[in-house]
C-alpha cells in the first residue's frame, strides 16, 4: 500500500535543493537517508571551482557562505550559497546545507539534507533527517533519530504502520513547516507542508499538511 500524502511531491519542492537527484526512483523521502554520504561525495567534485572552495576532507563550501571560525565541519559536507554557519555549529558529516540556510549556535547536524532557506538557528539537533524548503526549527527543538530499544523505525499514519527498514531516522519536514521551541520529533516523524508544531511538543508519526499540532490527539486544520 502506498500513502499519497507521504510521497515526496506532496512534501518537498525539489527545485529548492542541490540534492534533487538523490530523490530519483524513491517513493518516500526517508529512503534517501542511507544514500546521503555517497551522494555528497559524488556531487561535491562536480561543483564549480569558481563558486565553491574545496577545503579538504570532502568538504565543499560556497565562496558566498558565511562560516564562523568556531564552527566545526566534518565531511562529507556541502555548504550552499549564502548559507550562514554560526558560532560553535557542529556539522558531523554526510550533510548538505542549502542556499541561505542558517545553522546556528550549538546546533548539531549529521547525515541530513537541509533544503534552501531552512533555519536551525539555536541549540538544535538534526540527525538522519530531511528538512524542506523554508522549514524552521525553534530554539532547542530536536530530532530523535534512534528508538530506545534500537529496533527498526516505522511511520504511523492513523492506525497504519509503514516500515522504513531503518534503525536511524529522525524526521521529514515538508516545505514551510515550523517547529515550536523545545519540541522533540520522535523517530519516524513526518510533518506535512505548511504545518505548525506547538512549543514543548512531543511528536510522533505523520502530521498532515496545513495543520496545527497542539498535543497528541489534538491536531487542527490551519486556515
């Protein structure tokens, strides 16, 4: 069974990322998570030397990006045009940061794709995740990417369970999603386009597009 609302075209604008090619021939966005490392290593050498600087250890940084000297970047990683990598940001590898994206103070990112204009500006953890165009992580919001019992992760859609065959999978955020401060996105969370998550939320499963998540069992349509 396929779930239409979870398909890539319903969640993400692939024109707003250098990583569009990684989504070829997959149905759900989480299927690209194991492929990020290889994709970044293949894409990096093809980037224009006039636009990107190869800084060693498989790291390519746009010459227009603003990277603070205190930031730590481990490859493979690509930092896009006009991205801002702020004080003490920690990029742990297998990461593609889009144009005009913000990775802020003490934010940690690993094995993830951030589309253009994504903001993760304050104390965020993003692991094994895909964040769509103009999505935003409030201060202290994190993705939890491993279950406590280390078992395989599923995505819950109402009463249906979709197996991902992944032990590490944080969240998929559709374009324009806003995550409230200090929220936790539990393993296998998928949030539809233009939805809002209240601060201090604990989120699991699929949240439909154009919704406001107030708490578990209370999700309303956004007008």
